[in-house]
C-alpha cells in the first residue's frame, strides 16, 4: 500500500470519490503543496499533480509523487495526460492551481497555453471542469493595475479564487485549511448556494465587577462546525461568536459579542435566510459593581436577575428557518422533549437541537433534533458530523 492510502479519509469523507488535479507553478509557495496534497487526501480526495517547469526548480516532482501516490506530469507527451484528466469526459472533478503566480493568472486570462499547467487550465475551461485558484506572489504583482483586468476576466470565466494572506509585502498562499474548505465547497452539494446563514455561537459573559464574570460552559465548537459546514455547502456565512475555547479557522471571519444585552441589541437588527443559535446565552445576570470587589472582605452574595430572552428576537429578521438549541442536564428523553417543545412555542423556532450536556465528551456529542410537530431524530458522534446532520435536517426535514 502506498503511504498516501494510509491517509485517505482520516479527517472526513467529504471528498470521497473526487479527483482533484493539483497544478503547481513557480512560486516559492510550491513547497507547501506536499502538505496540501496530504490534507486533500485526508478528506478522501484522489490527487494528481501537474507541475510547470519553473515549479520543478523549486520542488522536486518526486515529492509530489510521494505525496499523491501518482506519477507527476512535468511535460506533455503523446499520452495526452491533460485530456485524460481535464478534457471532455475527463477524470478530474476539479483543477486546483496552488500556488498560482501572477504570470500564470495573466496567461490563463488571455488564453495563452505554453506550460503544462496552462494547458490543463485551457483544457478544463473548454471542458467545463471547475477551476479553483490560490494565488501567491508579491503584493505589487497582485496589485499591479495591469493585473486587475486579468483577475476580473478569470472571474467572468467562472474561476473561483482563494484569497491570499497579505503579510510582509507578499500575497502569500492562503492557509491550507482555507484552500481545502474551498475545494470541499466547490465539489460539495451546493445546496445552500445563495443562502445567507447566521450562526450565533459561544457563550455570553455577565460582569460581576470590572474583573469577574458569570458565564456558561461552552467551547464554541458546535457553532464553529455549523458555520464551517454551511460554508462548505455553499452558503454566505456570518458568524457571531462570544466566549469560546475552540480555535476559529483563519478563513472564517466573525463578529464578537460579550453580554446578553449586547447580543440582544445585535439580534434586533439581524437579517438572514437561516439563523441558527447554538450559543450558551446567560439566563441570569448580576448587578455590575465598578472596579474590583476586594477578595478579603469575606463572603460575596450575588443577586442574579433574569436576562432578556434573545432567541425570539431573531425571528423577525429570519426569512426561512430559525433553529434554537436547548441544553439540559440529567433529564429523561421525555423531559427533554417537553422542554424542547416549550422552546418552540416560546421563541417560534422551526427546529430545536436539544441535548443532555452530561453526555457531551470533548469533540463527541449526542443531540436530538425536534421540529415544530414534535417529530424527532437523535444522533451521537463528532460535532463535525452532528453539524452535517443538523444542516441535512434543516434542508430536508426529519426522516420518517
């Protein structure tokens, strides 16, 4: 067994059965493509590499042959490799050019075909195979006024871009996680295309004084996975995030909130097609005291007052589905249902994702999804797969 096969599907099966041609051009970022190929394979993809002559001066083709388990195309031969992969009825589901130099972008935009990678691009465009490009160059080359029409032209041709990371005077290759997410989005079901999704995650924090807070337990992982999954399904995603422990992918922008009152104010102006609220919102808040309460004054008694109910505030600005979450502890399934259905009535939500927090272990969770009628379906597994199950239910309804 080739070493690449040992990696296949280790992270997910989101790219299972998909063939990705990885086009590598002459940027120093070519050194990242071994890791990129491995990440694609970890999500199930079959990766085939093609390198320009300039790329082979930076990275030896043997490296990508090792990474992918397939011979690397470095020149065109009578075998017509580019037609086999990117021609009509070709094997490729996607041509990913990463890194793509400014020179390569200009050539593809003008139909110039004089390298292995541009030949694959010209063929893919003619065959209607999707192309995803991750540029890498000095900022001056990307910002060159002469390059702007090239980028517009490529967009008009239907080519999708992964925005580079701008730092140290360079438009650096995007994070590998961002590139993989865009590949999954391009090859996914696209069943949330054109849909604006708002995800509200993390926990609120209510100040006791200028130092201490009252909050709920929440890593924010479920909400971040829901946002990631929505992006991969083609949605336009807006993420609002309170206190959290889980690292947010660098490509996933978010808006921060802290208190329940702050979140309630945001909620009044929120608009989305689908709003999903896994946030752990505080039910009680103390009266804030200025400064820091001295710890040597003895016992401290807090007078906790109920906070505003925020979930229902999202109903007005949500055009389609509103999904609430109900976290309980140590309750029976019947009681969980009763409390979930009470939330349906109270907040006018379309679905409730309920769980007993005592059954949550790290990245593993156990949820029950209820619709307005009380029909339900349970799931146990990773939070990533739970997010997929939630979106499937929102789009298609509960099974059975």
